[in-house]
C-alpha cells in the first residue's frame, strides 16, 4: 500500500512496491511501511488550510463589523428621517357647511389646492371594494408592506427589464403622498417602506384609508376623493355608480395623464381596467360590469359648490380660521331660492331693465336662525354688483314700517283694528303728505288703512305715538333706523324717511309673528352657546302684535298667492328706488327686496308688483305648507266698529281732541314708577289708580286689555304678580294718557288686571 502526501512518493515506497509486486506479496491493512528517517517535504494544500483557519476570526470580525456598520447606517438614516407623518398638520380648504353639515362653499388652500377632509362614512362602499381589489387586496392583513407584492414587482422587473408594478401598498402610497419624492428610485421605495411600517404602528387602518381619501391626486389642483367627485361628477361621493367609483380608483395612479378634462379616452381605458380587475376578483355580474363600462366619462371639470356665497364670505372673514364653519342655512332651501332669484332676475331685467337686482332672506321664527340668504342673483355679475350682499345694505323701507306704527297705537289703547279713521288731506306744518295713488278714501277702519297701506291714517297714528318713540322701540328690538346726519326723527319715517337693512326688517317682522317678542338673527352654528344669541326683546305687547298679524294676513295677495295663508306687507320707497315685500307664517319670515344696487330710480318699480309675487313663490318652495299663526292671547277684543267702546269707535287726530280732553291725566301711579307689591296669602294687594280731568265715560286699558270703568267710582287694578304694566286711560273725546310702571315682588306671574271699585278715593270729572 502506498503512503502518499499529496503528489509526492518516497523512493523507499516505490522500491518496496516493485519488489512486492514481483514476488506477489500483499500488504494487509495491518501492515505498516517503515517511515524513512530523513525529513520529508511539507504538503502545499495543508498549509493553506491552516492559514485559513488562522484568518477565519479576522474574516468573521470584518464581516460582522461591516454588517454592524450597515445596520448602524440604516438606523441612522431612519432616525434622520424624523418622526413618521400622521397627517394631523394637514391643511384643508376653508369651507362653509349648512346646518346638517352639507357643503355650501369651499375655498382653495393657500397653495391653491382643493383639498377636503373625508372619512370612510363619507364614501360609497363600492369604491372601497374596487380600491382594495385593484390596489391592495391584503390591506387588512399586512403591516404596511406586502412582501408578496414586492417579490412580484421584482420578478417583473427582472423578466421585462423595466418596472411594471411598484408593489406599493395603500399605506406606502399614503407615505408617498405625505412626503412626496421625485422619481421611482430604489431610495424612494425604501423610504416608502420605512414610513409605511412606522405609519402602521401609529395609525389605525381606517385612519390610513382616510388619509388616502384626503390626499389621493385627481389631476391639477384637485386632491382627495371629495374634491375629485365634486369636480368631475358635481356631487359628494356618498352615492356613486360603479363606473364613477372605478374612475375615482383609476385616476390617482396617473392623475395628469388620465385627467378626464384633458384625455377622456385615457380616463375611460384606465377605468375599464379597474372594472376588469374587479370582475376577475369578485363575483360581480357581467351585465353590471358592462353597464359600468357604458357610462359616459366626464369631459370637463364642474365648478365647486357655491351656495350662499355672501354668507360664506362673511363667515370665513369673521371666523379667521382655515377649518370648517357651520351656518344655520339649509342647503336645499338655499339652492331652491337661488334658482328662484335667478329666474325672477331674468324676468325683472326684461320688464324693468338689466340693472335691476333682488335679495332674499328667510329666518326661522322659533330661534331667529337664518335658513336662507340670497345676497344677489348672480355672484359674479359686476354690472349688478353681484358680490355685494344686498340683504345688509341700507335702503329706504317705504311703507314697511306702518305695522309697527299701528302696533304701538294698539299697545297704547287708543285704536282698535275696527276703529274708524279718516283718510283725508292733512297738513303737519309745512309737511303735506299724500297717498301713493294721490287719492283719498274718506273714513275707513284701521284694518283697511293698513291693508291698503294708506299714508294719511298711518301718519295720524304716528303723530300720536311719536316718531322718537317709534325709533327708540325699533332700536330696543335690535333694528336701528339710520337717519341723515343731523336729522331728528320725524313723521317722514313712517313713509320711508330713514335707512334700514333687509336683515333688520325681517327680524322685526319675525317679532310680530312671535307675538311681539323679537330675537336677534343668528347665522352661525357653534358647539356651545352662541355668543351672538341674546334674549328676546319686547317689540310690542302680545295683543298688539296679534292685531297686526291678523290684519296683515287679510291683505289681498298677488295673482300667484292664495288669500289668508301669509301675513305680509309691501312697500315702495320714494322715487321708485326700492320695492319690498315682507311676510310671515307661523314658522318662517321671508323678506324680499328689489331694486338697483346703485340706488338709481327704476320707473314702474312697485312693491306689490315686483316683490310680492316673489315672496309668495318663496313661501311655496319649502316642502311643508305654511303654518298657522299663533293663537290669540288673553285680552283680544273681537267685535265690530259699532260695538266698540265709544273712545275706540273713531280715532281723533291731533288737534281734534274733545273739549275737556286736554285735562285728562293719570295722577297715580306716576310714569316710570317702581311699586312694591304688598299682600299676603291671598296674593298681591290692588294698586290704586287716581285720575284727573277727562270726559266721561272712560276706558281703561292695562297692558292693552280693555277694562270698562264704572263712572263716579275710584279705580284699582289687581296685579297677578311682578312685571311691567302699561296703564292707559281714554276719555269719551279721545284724549289719552298713559303711564308705565314696574311692579316688584318675589313671584313671577303675568299681569292680568281687573278693575276693582272702591269708595276710598274720589274722582271728580273736569268741568265741561
């Protein structure tokens, strides 16, 4: 047997081998060949193995160091990226929503983008079926990165030599949208992978989907599914057809190349690929897929919603914020009234000229909330100052203040709706007013005078009430009349000689509908109590307000209106500059103004012809029919002129009082007095009423409630509790005196007066 060391054979081994072979000797496995005593040459390969064994620790150390360096570099790179974005600092378009959260108007962000917040509940469920089927079928299972999708993408890259799919998950796409990177490079992909894992650790799956819905690009400056749906379909994405949902899934992959407004064919092809993929992965019926493919692709962008633009502009300016402002406006009614305004504006342009505009305002009588506000028919109409909110501009009210004049007369108790009043030429110093039609109707009832809007009777009542008192009462209710500089209130106020806005007029008329209690107008919806909401203010007494409403509901309506359903009043300002119509039912008050924004005269502009028909059309727009007015309050006197108490049968204008009427005066209680109510368990004690002068018989009213006084008897009135009380005395000649007192006590009850005769005090009538 040969002993070998590599390729070297000793001479001794060759010799023994030759001899053994010649002799036929065989060496057993137990036999050994003597080893030569001379030194042998070393084996070359064996030396390398030993050398490698000596270098292995070094190699391992170097490799471990290199791996550690790579890990440290990767960790440093990840740390250098900073915290993962979560979208909380995302800036959205400033927007204004209606009372139900529906979008009224949106504005672009500071960088000019349309970006609206979106939640899963805001989007049609079919969209998500298509999205997950086409973009990320394992979205709910993976943790930000889909290894199978990445492997498929790598295999396709090797096989085809170019990128066919990115292998991105929805989370990776959200990471790319939150931190955009230029190009589809390996570094960008690694960045997306890292961010996707971090985002999955910070956010829930639904939050990630919401970010995708808010950031997905849809071409141009449109971002997010809500903006995309509004721009291409003109509606919110809550209800989408299958074809619309497929298009919204397809566009973000290549938003500029597939923009429907630039390449409808590319958009259609991309949409159809989404539908085909969905059909292959689901059990969608084939006919449904075919129907979706047959849907038309939009060829252009639609304008963003722009309802109530004037109210929206004001709300955004006042809020000073970039988020959402919610208004009390109802989007459906607002849209309907804007359509009505544009329709009527076209008709007015044909009849009265192209410069005529109009404005509308609707408020809820229950709380004073604005339900609709149309500041102008066309917002971008520069000729008619479309961007000016005409509901807030000062205008002459014409005859629209007459109901408040008569209301104060009813409150003071010197007139009743059936009181006779003269419509005849009257001069007040140098002022000689005329009726609108330059005719006079003689003696009419107060009801007829208000329904026909006669000027002379209204000024006669205003002369008795006082112009300063009228302006003070309206101002106390929250509506200031603006007078020319240096002017004091005069009788001309009753015919429109002051400035007022449509908003204030509608608020005042709503106070009549609320039985004399006016509420400030509110237009913002706040999470807590509204800072602008205030307590109701007394415009007139409930009895007086009911009388006014009862008269106005009997005003003959225009040709397009039904009688007895809407209480309304019209007005026309001097010079045919403003036409008004304000009306109310039990639930809403609506005001209409028609005229030129620049205040120029418009020949033929009359409130009854130009504004009243629009008012009745506006009341027909809400789904619910008009509601009834409030029931009559306590103290209403329903009778005819002939059966009225003598002082109320005929109104005597100033200068025509009875012979001894000038001496009528209430001695006690004095005007403005505070009276502490006395009494025990039976209730407050009666309050004495002491008079002087006047002509018998007398009529006594407390808070507008008539109470007939027995002659030759002294008077008390029995209060039911604390509060304000207005005591009015009218004698047979029409002379009037009135005082207002405050009754103070712990109880809070309405004042329900009754007259109690007593022999303790005497009253001596003035000599005739």
